[in-house]
């Protein structure tokens, strides 16, 4: 048997305990194949348990194990890094628990935080010299690790309660979909929910809108004074949260973004 | 030839990060799992840089899959090269095994048949990896639970030929020799006598468990007397060589591991003095 044929048989044995593949590997190999099968599945279950601790706490040990086994049976690992194995687990949970959408949303938050933890480092802009900028032309660059999650349930509140070891609330749909903003401040992963106005502002700035154009957009909606106050508050929090990595007032602004952007 | 480093070290594991960063611990080097740090950034990478500023570091991989019949993963090699350039490690090692085939990655160290075809594939993969990394690697003998027959050569003949063909060095895991010898019924002393002694640059010492039918390489307990005996046997043939305790599960307090490392130091001192 060629090495490629042998490795395909081992793969088929690990993925689905293929008896014909095991027979081709050899009659005396059964005890060893059992060890490799156990190692394979144990490691993947442990990986999911480690990555989705709050999800596991929310749905309980048995239901989590059932979901993990279902995932392992249907989504074989493909990346060199185990860190990637959980990437499709929220989707598996969404399929298995369509009537309980908060489960997949909690898992999605955990996955996003895990990605954030090892995201590329970036240096936030300091406060010095900000007064000298031409803010009308300024284009803000946000940290590449920033992520936005769409939430239809109170999954974020449940996740927060689980983190704080408090009694989580009962799951429920939100009246209006929410958005969680995730970013890293130094080595600290941060998360907070934002309203649609701040989401739209972030999306427009991230696609190249100037700060001045954003101010005018918001002023049209809320009036000059209220608009400026709100944009100023957003800018203050983005800067103090270390989300902004560059401000350039010398570049040509990008083409105007569409008036309402989707996540 | 890869330079020798005659020191005593430990595998760096999460529960001991603070110990190694906050104190000057009496080890000559630390070994880390490469894949844990082949990431874009964040705290793990910063901790590794801080560790590297205090201790020599060896990079030990588990996912290169040098036995894959369909070759190596280029993205993996690029990331490992970036880590190597950043950390400037003592050694870069991985296992004589495979884990990935055609978009499937088992995340386990799967055994190879010791055939001429496998030898040619592994040799080509090691050549490619060493070119990509810009340096020679160490290849570790695995613990295995399947013995593919018929084979064209023994594991030690396979390793000897690999070192000669590719210029790689050997990371000799003494526990793996014991486990595989027990599982497949060969003489561990014959194995240790036959490996290319001049190519050994690092030794792993670890513990194992008894499974239903086979010994399992669990790395979750102290080094047993049987493994210490093999270490004492092979050491005079090697001379001073980087030696470490490898513990991956049921991680004890650091003091326990340092005590075990002290045993390795005492055995090495005695055996090397006898041999002198």
C-alpha cells in the first residue's frame, strides 16, 4: 500500500471509524487504531470545551458534549492549528439549537474573544497633537482586531452574567437587534454593545469617510449641537479605549460610503 | 552540523509562566510548543519574547507533519519561519510522524511505515522545511501504537538514514523509545545503541501510562525508573547533551519538575564522569 493510501485509510478511520479502512491498515492494528481514535476525539472535545467554557456552562455538560460529538462527526479539523477548530462550532450550535438562538450567539462571543486575544498587535494614537489636526479632513484608522457581532437575543447579557458568575437572565429575543463591539486595549480583550448610530459611524469611518463628513451626516439627523456632542463623545471613547491606531488629515478621502451600511 | 547545547531544561507550560518571568529559575533552557506562538500577536507572543529575553528557548512543533504524502503546508512554514526569526531558538524540532493529509488535520502524531517510499517522502519534506526555515531541524522519534509490516527498515535505521540524507539532527525521546519498544516488542537498548549518536542534540524525558493493551505516551506523570535507566545507558555514548523533562498534563508545581531535572543532572554528571 502506498503512503498516500495508508494515510487516507487512517484519516477515514479517525473521521468515521471506517471498518474497511481499518482492515486494510492491518489485522493486528486494532488496539493501536483504538488508541489513535480515542486521542483524536478526546483532543477535539477538549479543544471545544476550552474555547467555549461559557457556552458549556449555559447549556450544561451533556448537551455540550452532544453538540461537540456532532461537530466532530460532521466538521473534521483542517487547519494546522487547533485554535481554528472552534471556528464553525457556533454554526453547528445554531443548526442544533435553532429554537434557542442565544446559544450560538454566546458561542460566537467566545469565539470572537479568542480570536481577539491573539490578533495582531497595534499601537493606539496618543492624545498629543490632536488639537493641531484638520479634523474636517481627518481619516481615522481603527485597530485591525476590532470586530462587530450582530446579536438578536440577550446572549451578551447572559454571557456577561456567566463571566461574572452571576445568575444569568432567561433567554429572550431583543426588540431590536444589538451589536457587540470587540476590541483589544493592550493585551486586554474588551467588549461592549453599541447602538445603531455608533455602528453606522464606525462602518462609515472604517470605509474611509472623513471625520468632517461624519459630523455633517450626524448633524443632519440630530441637529448641529446634539450631533457634535454625540460624535465628540464617540471620538473620546474610541481614543481612550485605544481603538484608533492612526489619524491622517493629509489624505484624499475615499469615495463617500453608502448612507446605511450592513455588518 | 547543529551546535550542541549541554544544558538542562524544562518544557514551558502556562501554570509556570509567572515563575519563570518573576524569578531567575535554575534551568539552562526552556522548550515551548511552536504552534502555541505561531500567532499574529497578543499576550502569548509577548510572554514568549519576555521569556526569550531571560532564557534560551527551543521551539518544538507538533503540526509540521513531515510524513505527509502530499507534502508540507506552506502557510505553516511561513508562520514558523517568522517565529524562528523573532525568537532565534536553540533548536527547531518536530516529530517523525504525520498529522495532515488532504485538508484533514488529525492533531495527533500518527505513525509512519518505515518503507523506502516513506523515507523518500519524509526526506523531501525535511529538505523543504529546512530550506524554508533557513536552518537544520531536529527530528524526534515518536511513540507509536501501530507497527506497520512489512517494513524496509527499523525505526532506528530510518532515523539514521534521515540524518545522513538531510543533515537533520535527532531529538531523542527516551520515553518514546521505551513506549514503542514495549508496544512492538523490540529491545530499547538495541535501539539506543544504533541511533546516530553524533546527531543527537536534545533529549526528552517523560512518563507514560499503561493502557488496555499498550503503553500510552501520556506525559502526565514523573519519569519512571525504566526511562531513567535508558537515559543512563545512552548518555555516555552521547556526551553532554541538552536534556529536559517534558510534562504536558497533570502539570505539577515547578519545584517538582526542578527536582526531577535535578535527578537528570545527577545521572548525567555521574555517567559522564565514568565515561571520561
